C-alpha cells in the first residue's frame, strides 16, 4: 500500500468512526424518548450507561485525528476534513449528553401518571434522529444539498418545540400539580431542539469543507 | 527569529486569542444577567449583537489552529495544545450562546414586573464568570491544581441551580400567573449551570495536556 493509500484508508476509518458514533447517538436519542414514553426504567438506565460509550468514542476519534495530523501532516482539504471531524465529534458527544439528560427525566417521571399522551415529543425525536443520520451522510459524501436540507428540517423542529412549550405551559396553568412534571417535559423538548441544532452544526462544517464558505452559526 | 521561536510566538498568540475570547464571553455572561436584573433592553441587545463577535473569534481560532498544524507540523504536546485549543474554542462559543440565550430572556421579561428580587442568579453568574477566567488561566499556565479547583467550584453552581429551580417551582405553584416568567428564569439558571459545565470541560483538557490522563466527562 502506498503512503497515500494508507492515508486514505485511515481517513476512511475516521469517517466510519463518526458514522458509528452518530448511529449510536441517534439510537440513544430514540431509546431515551421511548424510555420516557413507555416509563421503561431499564431502557432509561441503558441509555445512561451508554453515555460512557459515547464519551469513549469521542476520545477515540480525537486521538485518531491527532495521530493522523502527527503522522500524515495533512494539508488543505484533508486537514479541514480532520479538523471538522474533531468538531463534529464534539457535537455528537453533546447530543449523546442530551439523550442522557432525557433518560434521566424518564427515570424521574417513571412512577408518575403521564400528563398526557405523547405525540409531538416522539415526532421531534424521530426528526432529530433523521437529522443526525442525514448530517453524517452529508459529511461523509460531502453532499452540500443534503446538508442544506438538514438545516431546513431544523425549522420544523423549532416549530414543534414552540408548540410543545406552549402546550405544556397551559397544562401548568390549568393545574399546579402538573407544574413539576411539565417543567421536566419542557426540558426534554428543549434537549431535542438542541440536538437538532447540533445536527445543523455538522452540516455547516460540511458546507465549509466543500465550498470554503462559513455559515452564520446558530446559537445553541 | 528561529523557526522554533516563531512557532512559540504563534502558540503564544493562540493562547492570547483564547484568553481574549474567554474574557469577552465572561463579560457577556455578566452583562446578560445584569440586563435581566436591571431590565436593561439596550444592554441585552448589546449582548445579542456580541454573539457574532464570539462566533468570529471561534472561527479565527480554528483557522489559526489549522494554519499552525499545516505550517509547523507539531508533534506530541504541541499538537495536544493546538487540539485542545480547537475544543476549548467550541466550549467558549457555547458559553457565548448561553449568554445570548439569557439576553433573549431579558428582552422577553423586560416589561414584566419582576417575580422577586434576584439573589441566587447573580451569584451563579459571578461564579460562572470566575470559573471561565480561572479555567483559561489554568490552561494557559498548565496549572492542574487551579483546574481541579474550578471543577470543585462546579459543585457549588450545581447546588445553586437546584436551589433556584426548587424556589421557582414554588412560585409557579403559588400563582399560575408566575408560570411563564418562572419557566424563563429556570432556563436562565440552567444556562448558567451549563456555562459552568463548559468551564470544567476546559479544565479537563488542561489536566489531559499536563498529565495525559483523560477525566470522565461531565454530561452537559
């Protein structure tokens, strides 16, 4: 194998690691919301335990990036791809943290009668997971069109967040006994909204890689 | 100037940029909380406008890191210092986002009679700003003792967050008219708590730089 081939091989391994981490985090998001809806303590604990795995994945990716930089001394786009990988792993790790946060809410609410049927929150989780997957696909394939689509999907998540937020406020106003529980659910909606923002960050890195254009960052 | 001297000079410039960014973000946190307390719309708008500056600072630091890597091909600890700078700039940018979030709450509540006198939230802001400054000092001086102290201060912020959270819940339960406002203030307390978590992230990077030991990440 030539030096360049070996290098391409390592870059490809890095991409695969990011995909694996992204899939793991996407699953964790879904499972966390499922554990909340089904009041499934075991599943919530599984998500919480999985956070260590996510943290290790981030460290592993960071280390690989450092080794690649040290041994291959990459330039131009290769260097940007590696720099982006370091930043993207941070976004994925934060998403994993939010899945962990949601699982903790699930534990807290596991023995309380549900406030209402969950409709919008699972929809938000589904959209968020899809955005994570698409964002990583766009990064791996350097597909700016898909990256832009993900950024657009974020508007839908923001809309759903506003909807949930307002609805939960009315529950609190109707009956003060709902307040503690509704506050926790507002946090869950907020975590999902932030997960979607992190997915758009990943897309902005992809657009930067391909076009050299920096996009205005969304405040997270 | 020798190559090594010029390189040391650039590393020093990178450290200075991180300090400048950290000071700016620390100020923004304080100003955001002041704008909330004093219902000062102008100050809130100033913090909101400052978010673009923070974003530019992050991009500038990222670019400098990339250039340093490309031109100096650093190894071992130098490479870790630059890698850490990339990660730390992300933490600072997220803190800046939270200052922006707090300023937005300030705008939303600017024309509402205050729920109560603010005591704990300003204390949280003060502690958070101190943690940011100390975390960056620790990074620049590679001072693991100070880094550990910052991590300990985080426990105090967590304790204050719990205090504010519980107190605001009681306000909501007492009078449903408080709910919307109290929910916003819970968000503010949460943002401050997360800012402190980001400061501990910076310290964990410093400890890693010096000792090579990775610490268990705090879930943010």
